[in-house]
């Protein structure tokens, strides 16, 4: 786990810096910074919209007496997408947008459910 965290906190920033330098070489430094700022604002707005829609679905499920487990997982994924989108860089923006799109979020949610089921079955998570 420590190795995965170390790699995440070193390789991702290095890849982001590399991408920023390469893109900046093609379109210029000012345009690159402007694109990063615009994608952060657009991503925050999209995360807000998706989050509000998810909260309305959670409320509707609770009013019907249903457990909103899928909606709660959507809310967590959208929250993570919002954080990733606010992180400057193109790679993190792409990852955040993929988490926000309902089609790709559905695939990620299915994978996350599978992994959680494996952790519980192997008793790696104690609830």
C-alpha cells in the first residue's frame, strides 16, 4: 500500500509536469495555463451538477424507503472526480471527466463493487 501511494504521489505529478511542458511547447505557456484554469472551472461546474442530481436521486430513494446504495457510490465517485478535476493538469482532468461521465462512471462503479466484494470475501476489510 505504501508503495502504491508513493508511486501515485510521484509518478502522477511527474507525468502531469511532462504533459504540461509538452502541450505548452505546442500552444504556448499562457494558453496552457488558461486551458488548465478553464478545465478546472468546467470540471467543478460539471461535478456540482452531477452531485446535485445524485443528491436528488438519494432523497427520492430515501423517501420511497429504499437504500440508496448505488446513488451513494455515485456520490463518492463524483466527489473524487471533483477533487481530481481541481488538481491542475491534463491527465487528472481527463481522469476526472471520465469519472463524471455516466457511462464510464458505471464501468468504474462495477469495478469498485467487484473489488469491495473481493475485499470482504477475503476478509481484508472488517466492517
